[in-house]
């Protein structure tokens, strides 16, 4: 792939002076897609042309698929070789070729490719670029789908790098995807090996289709006779175009790849899926979608009715969305995997939107496992990231339980960094994580721990103290009850599990009393709890559960290091004085 990627990227050299580096993608990406489709069509081109003389419209679609197995076609008389035979008419002929594709090929419109062809023609670059693309064989026999996906991702990374954009907004590293897919398939492994198995998988932030492609690869590696139907929605025009092109090449139903804002308009509102997966943007606001999201949140049991995060970060909306897209339990159930940063684990106080989302997921027993990944795993961020696994039909031994896996140390260093990504999860690391997941309760407690929802629940109580008059007497209301002093008001968070409580919120009164009597009254004897203000919260303090105490260095060792540094400084000063 590196050689192929460098070759295709090298074609961009022809664009210097005409385009700025950040504009190269608008030319190179659609030309790459065009060449890929051209190579796929080549063996069946004559047969398609003969069919086009007899059929048209939907009838032609059916006949082409039946006779050639292709999900698309082109009725133009041109191909890359014929196009290059007429340099003077190249632009017009290329436009004729592009418009000759079947109606499901709308990708070139998304790139505004005809405008680019006009610019290239005017600047005398069109023939140079087209002829160089004609030299590369992009047929699936020469460049398999997985390699083609890697090529697209490499090119997007290079273009993003040239324009200081965030490449990670468009795609996810393959090592992270492979781990997520393996975890998703882990619970359905036996069924996936059955002959003729058919499953559906959905990505609401499809990007260039990397997640969907890897999912299909991994399933076919296990069972070549299986069939995975791929569904995706993507907001970015160019990413959508690449994703759709990739799905066409795979023979997938390209009507299952749709363009639009998933949060504002779920284009698969009437469908649920066997598997769902996503790597949504982190820290990106959802202002553009807020009107639709807030309206939907008012509808009971809708995607967003369980809580809304702060407007500045929409990733928990995608978490809620995925939970709603899993196939219902009565239809066999579904599983979902999503990559998130650390904030969805703990952000938001009790009964805030994020806490309410966690409460819904945990109390509904939808969270199966959370895996902490190494830092520097992704292209656009070095921060901590986590894979959340959701399942609405857990195995009996997992019901009511949540597994946390700490894989932060399971990385190997890459030979060459790609943006912020300088670490990867190799196959050995992924197998190690899967082994911990499979072992569940019997896994190594240094890296895997099992909890219940109650372990993450807490009450926020409001502790009041009496308001005193200027003469030091307690101020009371008409009923003789002490008035609270707002300036002395305080809150305390009490874990559901305090003092051994195993009843969750049902043990509220007794547990709060034990805490108050033990932790508060000895310090402020005149305090009381305002029961009406008690709130329920949920957080998952992942790092705390895997914290390893590192003792400080001995003072003698620190002193020795300081003496060495002082001696070094004194030596340098003597050299300066001597000069």
C-alpha cells in the first residue's frame, strides 16, 4: 500500500501552481474513485454495452446485476484507454464518461468534479493527470478492497496534513476498528460460522467506510459463505462519496449508504441492526442539530429522551443513538460498539443530561464492557479513548454486570508516526484484550474488573445548617423549623454501596443516615439533610479502579541527584569565570 499510496500521491505533483496543497484532494480522490470503477467495469464492459442496447432504467439495472454481478454500470462508449486517444476532446469525453454511470453513482457530484475538469483542462494539466492514473491497475484482483480502503485513508491523511485539518475526523485507524469488530462479533461467534449466515451492521458516522469494510473483512475471514449487509450515514460530502464508491466495489446495496446529519435526521429511522459501531467526533458541538434533537427529546422513549449532553460536545448523543439502533430483544437482540473519549464516563453532576444517559444505560443493563485504549492511538488526538460495548441480550453470567478492561499498556510503537498516532494495537495485543473479555470474572484483576450498576451510582445530598440571627439564635419559620443558611449549604456524594448497601436506591434512607451520622454530624452537629433535594447520579471512575500507587523516590536518591546537578552547574560556572 505504501508504494501505491506514494504513486497516487505523486500524481498530485502535476497540480502544483494550479492548486494549493489543501485543494489536491478535490482532484486526486475523485480520479482515484473513477479509475477504481473503470478497472472493475473492464471485464464486463462489452456485455454491459450490449445489454444497454436492449434495456434501460430499472430493467437495465436488473439485467446488469443478473448477468455480471455488478451493482453499477456505465453506458458511455469510453474507458480510460479511449479517453487518452483524443487529448483535445478529453474534457468533454470525460464528462460524457462520468454522466454515463448508472444513477446510483452520484459520487462525482459531491466532489463538483466537472468544475475540476474545467480547471485542469484550462491549465493544461488534464491529460497529464488522466494518463498517470491510466498507468495504475486498481482492479480488486490487483488491489483488494481492504488495500483500497487503506489507500483512501492514506490519501485523506496526506491531504488533511497538507491543509492542517484533522484527518481523524474522516477515518479511524484500522487496528482500533479490528479490535472493536472482534469484540462485537465475540458473543455471536458460533452463529456467525453457520453456512449462509446473514447479518446487518450500521455506522451512523460512516466516514469513508473503514469500519464497515473491516467488519465485512473480519466476518468473511471467519466464514467465506457469510453475508454482512452494510449500512451507513455520513454528513461530509467527500467522505460519503468515497464510502459509497467503496461499497459499490464490494457489491453492496449502495442505497444503504446515505448522506445527511444523523443527529438531526436519522435516515434509517425505521430500521434496527444486528451490529452497530461508530467513532463520533469528540468535543464537537451540536448547535446545527439542536432544534431537531431537542424536539425529539420531548418524545417519550425516543433516541434522546433519556438526557441531553452539553451543547459543546455531542458524542453522548451518538451513544444514545446507537443504543436505540440495536435490534430489539424480541427480534434476537443487537450489539453496539462506540469509541469515546473520557468525558462520557463521568462528566455532568447528578441528574444532569450526561448522568441521566449513564443512568438509563446502566439501569437498563445495556453496558456490557468498556475497554480503555492506549493514548496516541488516533490521528487527531493523543488523549485517552475508550470502546463502549452495548448489548441488550447479555449472556446470563453477564447480566447485571459491567466489565472494565484496562488495555492502556498493550501498545507497540509505530515505526513512523501519523499525526498524533504513534502507537498501535497489534494482533497480539488485540488477542490479549479478547482473552480478558472472554475470561470475564476469571480474568486477570490487574487488567479486568467486573462491577454492577450499583457500583457506579451515588446520591448527591444537600446538607443544611441553621441560619443564625445577629444575636446568635437559630432563626425559625412559622412552624418552628430552623431556616437554612444558604451560605453554609453544602453537598455530599454518597456511593450506593456505602456501608455495604447492596439494594441500590432502595436502600437510600438507611444508607444516607449511616453516612450522615458517621461522616457529617461529628463535624457539624447542628446540620440536617434536605431530603427533597437529594439527587441520583451515575459515573464510571475508570482510572480510579485501576490506579496503581507509585511510592515517591527516597530522599537520599533525590539528594544524590541534586548534588550531581549542583556539581555540574558549579563546574560550568568555573569554566565561565576562567574564560
